[in-house]
């Protein structure tokens, strides 16, 4: 796998440190609230696991799976719900955990979808942000790192379902997806 990575952006230690920092801030901000952490499968799974491990207040955990049509390096803009929440979120404080915000289409759609369910609040934490490619306006409350306009993999993030198990985050060599 390593030979397919052009450049390592964030080491495993750097990621852990940032995730601890985010978890501390979240634990502080959500004191006395009814927090439900919602991981978006599958990309956020490693980030979500490390984040909740470091959240020091009471919280529930749930997951959703969404898919944008197509399997290329571009999002199509059409979002499909593959797995919905297990429980009722009415009156709760929802924190959506995402791996990377690119065009913003996926989260914009999800926010609209969840807003109809009368949660007390809905916010987003994304490990990575790729602002250069944003197509829709989106308010992301917590961001780990900004990344350049390149194809990123590792720490849960995939290319065609591969590279999710890399413990670090890096830029994939263009030769890999141009093949
Ligand atoms: P958006 O709807 O364009 O914001 O796309 C968000 C989703 O596209 C993320 O949750 C990722 O699954 C995927 N994605 C966006 N950029 C990358 C990338 O650089 N590498 C891998 N997946 C990406
Ligand atoms: Mg994703």
C-alpha cells in the first residue's frame, strides 16, 4: 500500500493528538446536553472510534451509511441513505462525524434530511476539510485539518474501498486512479 502514497500528510500520532483536542472541545461544549454522536459509515469509522473514546461526557453513538452514486474520485451530488439512525433523535443534540468535506453535497443533504426530525441541535465535526472544492455553503463547527485539492486516503478514507486501514493520511498517487 505504501508505494501508492505520494505524500504522507498526517502521521498516526498527529491524528491522535488532533482527535484528542477535538474530543476535549466537544466534551466541554456539550456539557449538560443530550449528545448523540452519529458516525457516517464507512469513512468516519476510525475517526469516530478514536473521537468517542476521548469524549469524557455521557453520549449515545449511532451510525448512518450514505452513498453518492458512482465509484469514481468525484462525488455525483445524488445521495442515497443506505442505513438510517437506529433511534429517535427528537430533542437530542446531534453531532455528525464525517471523514472529509469536499463539495459539501453529502452533508448538506444529510442535514436537510435530519432537520425534519426535531433534534434540539445538529452540528458537524469533520476530520478533514477540502475548501477548494466546496460547491454548497455548509457550516462545519469542528474541523481537524485543511487539506489541498488532491485525492486523500487512509485512517478510514478509501479509494474504491481500499487504503482505509492505513494508520496515517496521505495523498494517493494519481497513477493509481488514472490506471
Ligand atoms: P462531498 O459530498 O463532495 O463533500 O463528499 C464527501 C464524501 O466524498 C466524503 O465523505 C468522502 O467519502 C468522499 N471524498 C471526498 N474527497 C475525498 C478524497 O480526497 N478521498 C476519498 N474520499 C473522498
Ligand atoms: Mg464519506
